[in-house]
């Protein structure tokens, strides 16, 4: 049983690494003003988070069923929990950077829309005044 739990933990940590990489990619793409790519990556990230959560639940259930006197399993469990905490901290820091990039992208988009609206207003005013209506 210990080998099964260890294998599940290693698989879970591998998925956490994938989540970290995906979050880094989201951060990079959001910094490059690639909103379509970012949206697709965020959707994939959500699915990956759901998979990771399911894996965590299964590991917790397997460990709770394990013999309480098995020090090896509980040592692995402690190491696993500290690895999870470290990964979540990295991901949270990357999310903060991404949110800052999203805020800047939103501000930039608002400015572009405002400029386009202003240009459109001035062109329409010019065209309206220059036409003679009969």
C-alpha cells in the first residue's frame, strides 16, 4: 500500500509542476498582450486544478486508511504537504504578477477604446459639418 501512495504522491507533485509551468506561461502571455492565448491557458489551468484537487482527495483517503503506526507513510505525508505548500506559494506569487498584467492590459484596452471613440466623434463631427443637406 505504501508504494501505491508514494506513486500517487509523485504523480500529484508532477501535476503541481505542470500547474506551475502553465501559470508561468499565463504570466508570460499576459505580459505580451496575448488575451486570446491567455483565455485558453486559463481554461486549461482550471481543468488542471480540478484534477489536482481530485488527486489530493484520493491521497488523503488512502493515507487515512493506512495503518496509523506506519511512520514511513506519515513521513512521506509530511514531506508531501511541505512540497504542496512551497508549490502553492510559487503559484500564488505568479498569480499576483498575472493579475497586475491583467490590470495593465485592462487599462491599456480602455485607453485604446477611449482614443478610438474620440477619433470617431471628431471625424463624425467633421463629416456632418462639411456636408450640405438638401
